[in-house]
C-alpha cells in the first residue's frame, strides 16, 4: 500500500510525502503506481518551470519514497499571492485527485492530511 500524507499550514497545502508500494500489480504493470508517479512529476515540474518557484524534493531510489516541500505555497515564504495560491492549489488538486482514486483503490492507497508548521 502507498500512503500519501499531505502537509497543510494555515489552510494552505505546501507538500506531501509518499511511502510504500501500491501492490496493485507487478512492477511495470502497476497502473496505480504509474499514475502516482506521473502526477508527482507533474507537480514538481509545474512548480519549478511553470511557476518559477523552488521546490525541495527527495526521491529514494531504493524504496521509491518521495517527499516534496514547496515553501512558496505559504504566505510567510511567498509575497506573490497569485503564485502562492497557484502552488498550494496544485498540491490541493493532487490531494483531491487521490481522494477520488481512493473510491476504487482503497486496498492499495491511503491518503492523509495533517496540519504541520515548517
């Protein structure tokens, strides 16, 4: 099972951590794992390229665990409100998409959100 924990501060989404393998299918055939990977990379690339903001992330090659922190989604780190809301909204959209996936893949996916200051 993959557990994705989303981080919020003051109502703003600013990061997430993905741990574990979905176990939906064998490596190379796991459509759920592929979907999570594609969405995660979309978020990283969107923040870095489209919004020209920094994003700290680590990908553990052995475990495939991922941690992403985008401080620019928070008011105390980003003065441009439009950029801040766009980045936080992008991460929130990922959260909402995973909540939809839970309806079908609840045996393979767990999604959480926590309030956590950075």
